[in-house]
C-alpha cells in the first residue's frame, strides 16, 4: 500500500530523480521500495523527476544563451562534431472525446569529442535547429575547441545539419556525409545497376568513394538512371544519383581517413541510444512534449558528468 509524503528532501529528490531518469516511473517506484524498504507513489516520483528535469533544462538554457565563440587561444586540436534527429512519441492535447492522439516528433541531439579523447559532450533540443546549433557550439567548446581548432563534422545528409555546421563553426569546419548512409543509397540502386552481381557492384562503388573518386560513382549511376516517367518509389538509381551529386563536396572520405578521422556518424548514433532512446523511446511510451524536452535535458546533464551540479 502506498504512503503519502510531503515534499521530499533534497537528498531524497536526488534519489527519486536518479531512478526516474532511467526507468518508467512505476518501475522506478518499485526500485525505491526494493532499496529503501517503503512505498513511494509513482506520481510523487514522477513530480520529483520532472521538477529536477526542469531545473536541468533551465541551467542548460542559460548556458546556451552565452557566447560559445569566446574560445581559448591554445594549440591546434581537432574536434569531432556530430548531430542528428530522433523521432519520439508525444501526446497531443486532449480532444473533446477525452482521447489524447499520439504523434511522432523529432528531437535533435548534438555531440562533440576531442580527437583521441574518449569523453563526449552532448546537447539536446526539442526546439528549433538554431537552438540546437547554439548548444552544439557549446558542446564543442566544452569538449576542448579553441581558436585554432579544426572541426570535423559528420551527418547523415540532412540539410539542417550541414547548415548548422557552417553557421556554428564557419570556415573551421569540414562537413562529411555519413559514409554508411551513402552506402544505403548505393545498396538500394545495386540491383538495378548490376542485376547479376549487386553486392560486387556496391562494393566497387564504395571503394571508389573511399579512395576519393565520387565523380566515378556519379558517372556510373548516371548511366543507369531510370526514365523520367518512372515513379520515385521505383527509381532507386535516380534517388542515389541525386543524393550524390548534391553532396559531392561532402564525400572526402580519403582525406578523412588519411587524418585518422571517422567517416561514419557512430558517435551520435551511440548517443541517441544511451542518452535519449534508452528512456524516451521505450515500447508503448508516449510523452507530453514539454516533459520529453525536460527529461532529455536531465539525461544530457548526467551524460555530461554534471549530475552533482544539480544538487550543490
């Protein structure tokens, strides 16, 4: 039987938020009983977690409002910077029937890591791409960016990522389209371009990309492009060709590999899994939009090693 409690102490709210940041609230309440020997209602645990998440959101909002371009003038270092979006299920306002329709909305995550370092700094936004961009700038600064740093950006081809890379990092950045995302387009086109041996054809094009010859790949695709009247869903070669020719300046995989830099966006993909999706994208889970944004900020603050800062 659940018990009623007043406002939890700061120390106990930290405990509740720690459980609530990782687990569905009902399951987190069961953990409170397991570890502390008494019942604490899931609704109270939820409130404590959401309150802490709002505090985290406010602190990170204040940080993002500062100027990320004020950088130290230390020696040249390369910063790896990646960004991407992930879809989460949110609840719409209640309709007259009392039902709350669900919809999928994109939440955006950014990450930065000093080359050769294992520490990753994250930022998240459920607002505009410009808001995520500002937070991305702070990510890179916290990761070790200085006035002379080169920024190696990798993204999946979404235009907003390339635009924010240019806006936030300017001429210091080189943007690379994720190699594995490009390979998916080539894989879809392979059966049309070389029906007897699609896998071998794809591998040949991948080798060309990796050795710095994207023009050869584009030329090969152009020779197999479907007729103009072919519906888009039946024209994978056309899709791959357009994707490539619109991003020729983002395909320097040979240059990246020569400098020991990644050609795939594994940094941000990993971040999505353990920072956001592990809590916000559970099976059957849906969030009020504002609470999803707050929880994401709480998860980012902890992933960045700043959890104690909420309780000092």
